[in-house]
């Protein structure tokens, strides 16, 4: 019976690969990933019509670098910390946080973060993260998986008679294209550096 072997993701090509040392490495990566997600969510770059936040860039890049399993653990850990009331989301504050914030207008996008992390992780196991074109395609899919539940939740929450696309899609497209291009260049470049170092 023919089987399809998954390709290793970036997180699997360095450090220990078995035993307790592997578990320690994975735990450290989860903590680092959650920290990266929280920090990136608070980075805001001035842009018209809206500032660019780096949260989605971090979500998609962590998904690709970690693969579906470790990526899922990381993004769920991030969500749990946010639900506990810590100020880790782009729009959260010390006063507006936790489950109340997560059930607001941003709730659908947070669900999309989980879906996108899984999708990028699966794409990476297929080797999509090793070429610019395929990584760009994976990023497009990931962005769609963020927007679809985000827009559906906005419509459900505020009513479909509201300008949902103008609120939750069109202002962010320019920034998302720039972040997509950055990730599509960055991740394959890391793979190329790894290949050169081993060559």
C-alpha cells in the first residue's frame, strides 16, 4: 500500500527529535509562539485606510513553521490566555478583554485564526512553505479562512443590513496583501538558508 510521507516543518528540522528532550523543545516552542502572537497583535503600522497589525502574519507564519499539531496547541494556548483576561489580542485592553471581548466583533476572526493555523500547518507538511508561489497560495487560503468566519460573525452579531464588508474586509485588504507577500518571501528563504547550511 502506497503512503504519502509528510515533509518536516521548520520546527522539526532543528533540535531533538525524540524522547523527553523533544517534549521540552515543543513546550518551549509553544511558549515562544504564544509570546510571538501576543506581541505581534500589538504591533500597529500606520497605513491608510487602517493601520496594519501583525497578528494575522504571526498566526499564519506560526502555523507554517510549527505544523498542524504544534500550531494548534500554540493557537489554542493563545486563545485560552486571552479568554482568561490577559491583554493579548489586537483590540483588547486592560479593561476590554477575556470572553466578553472574544464574543464581540472580533470573535469570528479568532475562530478563523484557529482554522488558518491548521491550514498553514497542513500546507507546510505538503511542502508548500518551500516555494514562494505555493506559500503565497497557502497564505491566501489562510486569509480566506480568517475572513469567512469573521464576516459571518459580524453579520450575525450586527445584522446583514449593515455594511459588513466595509467594516470587516475591504479596509484590511492592502495590509493583508503586504503581509502575504512578506510571509511568502520569508518562510521559503529560511528553508533555502537551511539547505545552504547543510549543503
